[in-house]
């Protein structure tokens, strides 16, 4: 089962990379093996690409990757306590 999930993640990353190559995304953010780039894309992809025909598909894929095992194992970001 884990192998199937790893394969799915690899395929989605490959498809996303293909879409990103057609968009206005800095080359340094194309490395989808780095969780920081996935988070950056989630925050910034719409800035120059909201009108791109593949934007919604790419943005949804970024969101899916953030929720999957590809982002697990990372330290939790410290959040300020709400007073």
C-alpha cells in the first residue's frame, strides 16, 4: 500500500512539474522534492498565474501534496499562542 502511495505522489509531482513549466514560476521553486517549495507554491502560485488555464488544477495538486505523506515527518511550525 505504501508503494502505491509513493507511486501516486511521484506521478502527481511529475504532472505538477509539467504544469509549472508552462507557468510563471521561479526555477528554484520547481524542485518539488523540497517541502519548502511546495509550501511556497501554495502561498504564491496565484500571484502571476491566476489566469492560466491550468492554475486551478496545479493549485489543487499543490494542496493535495501538502496533505499527503510527502509533507509528513517535517517539524511542526511553531505558532504563536492566541491570548
